[in-house]
């Protein structure tokens, strides 16, 4: 883990550090093709994501929060 993420220790802030996942991991977790995640990013309609350099990462808590917002009665 990098030094700047280590300072986000649960003991110092009382908040768990983000659980960053790759596109492949998120696709597996929410059971959609990776291509769907790519399309959502291009169309600005999917789960929040971040670019760390050229790498796309998703914070698992944000993905779950976004998924809950998609619920229909």
C-alpha cells in the first residue's frame, strides 16, 4: 500500500480506507460484462469511478451506494 493511503488508517480517522477494485472485479461483483462498465463510463451513467493515472478504479462502497440508488419500487 502506498504511503499516502496508509495514513487513511481506520484507527486514525475512524473511517475504513477505500476498497479500490478493478473493472474486472466490479463486473464480477455486480454481474455485468466489463464492456457495460466501459459504456457506462463513456455515457456518464454508471457507478462513480476514478482514474489513477491510466488505471480505472472503483471504490466498492460507492458502487454499492450507486447500486442502491438504482432500485425501483
